[in-house]
C-alpha cells in the first residue's frame, strides 16, 4: 500500500482506536499513541481529531463512560468502583459526566437497564465504536486550495510566548518595538508565527508560540530578542481568510481532510503561520494567514 494514502491514514488511526479500547485503564499519553500510529507527536493529535471528530482526551473519556454504562447495566459492582475505574476521583464528578452523556445519573441508569432492555449502542459484549468519521467543513474542499511549496531556510528574530495563542500580543509588541527589528520591518518582510502546540491537546498555560520577523544572517539579537533558524523543506500551504479566532477550523480541515488524501505525511516540527496583512489596521474578516505544515 502506498504510504500517505487516506486508507493508510485511516488504518493507522483505527490502530490507535483499538489500542485505546484495549488499554482504557492506562494513562495513554499522546507520545505513546503517536508511536502506535507511527505519526510525529507534533502532528498526531491534529490528525486524530480531524479524522475522528473529537480530541484524544474526549475520545478516551467517552469510551470510558461507555464501558462504565455497560458495567452498570450488566454487573453488580458498586457505582463508586465503576467511577474510579473510569478515571473519576469522586462519585460526584462521575455522576456529572455520566449525566451529561446519558441524561440520567448512574444509579437511575442501572435501574432502567437491569432488565436487559434499552441496550447501549456500541457497548454490548465489551465492544466500543472504532469508526472514523469524515469530519470538517466539506465545502472548504472546493473553496480552498492547498499548495505544496519548498521553503528556503530563514533566519528570524523572535520572542517566545507561553500561553493561549490569542494572548500573544505582548510578544509581538516586544519584538516590533525593538529598534533593530523595527528598522527591518517593511511589507515584503514576512511576519511569521511558529506554532508548537495543538491548543486542543495542550494545557493553555503550556502552549508555546514564537513571534518572528525575518532578518539577515548578520542580525545581532539583544534585549530579550532571540535569533533562530527555520529549516528549509516542503510545506503544505493553505490560505486562511478571516479572523485569527477561526484558524483552528482551517487546521482541522487541513489535518483531517486534505492531509490524509494528499499522499504526503507531516514532518516532525511545528507549523508556521505567515501573516499577510496587519491586524492593527485590517478588519478581522479580511485578515489573510498562510497556514504551513512541514512535510516529509
């Protein structure tokens, strides 16, 4: 089978889903699951979420609750023990989560199902759903073109931001207020964001982002400015039009729809964002951002 086809991607994600099903009591780190799928940890979660329709955390949580529902229906184990096995430290937190999924508390669910009626779809005989869903905005397929481009190596001046992506303004202000950097800023010089983490799988206070301006190799950093190299390579490039707040929608489509059908695989490394106009003087709906993911 040719590597990088949609069928190959689906088989690898299915392998992860089966692994999760058989190891629901484990911690199941993203690095471990990425290894099962043979995907780079940098990109695994976005691919999983894009193809399955929910994050790994949500998928694991839902299947643990489905197993708990099966045990409530078919066993006499105490609700508190079932809650603990589902990953909940208190009966109250388990009850809230269970009610959110099944619209009734666990004890009432057990009472309603002890007679064997109203079986749980996907939970009988220990079986859990492993189907991959075709998620994402299919209308984007016709509206957005994805190009594969070979990028040269770039030297950039950067400032690191730790925290939610939508709170990175301080990093840009620090970078652009530096006199040496400000002297280099002009329309043909790219403003670049280096995005290291998927916000759907990373704690908000641990998300890493570098605000960058391309500079010459002779640039000398000072006053908290860092100089770094962005490696050359092949990148999948799609243009996002609109508010930065909706970038995640385009990421989901790129990873979940385009990439599995592209015949290519992502390379270990962060994604890049090229900002083609300035948010200071451009309405949010007119912002243009090139999303770029590295390819093997």
